[in-house]
C-alpha cells in the first residue's frame, strides 16, 4: 500500500466526514467492504484504542490505519491527510463567514450540513454498537449477540447517565471488567 493511497483516501474522508471523528467510521466501514486488509473486527479494535487515547478520535483512527499498513510514516501521512481538508476549509470559512453569515444561501448550506453531521454520527454509533455486540460467526441464533458485552454495555450506559463520573473512570472500569471476564 502506498503512502499516496493513504494520503488521498484519508484526505477524502477528511473532506466529507462532517461531524467529527466518529463520522469517519462509515467511510472506514466502506473501505473494509472493498479491501482485504481492513475488517470490521479490526475497525472495532481500532475504535476501542482510539477512544481510549488522548486526541481526536478521527485522527487516532487514521493514524492507527496508517501505522498498521506502513508504519510510523503511514500513521503520519494518514493523520495529515485526514486533517488537511479541515484546516483548509476552516481557514476559508473563517475568512468569509463573517461577511456572508446573513446570506440566505450560507444559512441554507449550514441548515443542510447539521442533519448530515447528525446522520453520519448516528451511523457511526450504530456501527460501533454492532461491532461491540454482534457476533458474525454464530452457529445458532442466540450466539448472534455477545451477551457479556451487552450486559457490560447496558450497565455502563446506565452508570454514565445516572452517576455522571468522568469518562476515564468508565474506560478503566470497562477494561478491568474485560480482563476479569476475559471478554
């Protein structure tokens, strides 16, 4: 795999992944469908690592993919490819937005971009849930769901909304439960 492929692919993702880092997931799933080196299982593992590390999730995912394929240089090229379109767009938008923020066309564009961002984030969320809880290698119907992971998911979901502790607490707790239960 060439560095040029990584740069161009992640620049494409960076250009169209409206809504932030998790919005890159649908693009990675699409890449997994058309490649023999990226799988949904690997994306799930990458997502777990990317969310546990400091920094932007999308950049972490891009760097992880690049590192897996080409090493350190691949990680750097993938991350730069992902963020470059955003930097260019932010500079462009910041320069002209104040002059045109009352423009009907500009308001219409942003009105369309907000639902697009929400849709990409929702698709990413469902994709992450599927990766975490669905067992694609089941032989009988009740093995289609990873039951221990589902119980952990529900417990964490409840605790996050009930107790509002710092996210690091939940990440560490989930990791410890995973070790204890050998998930």
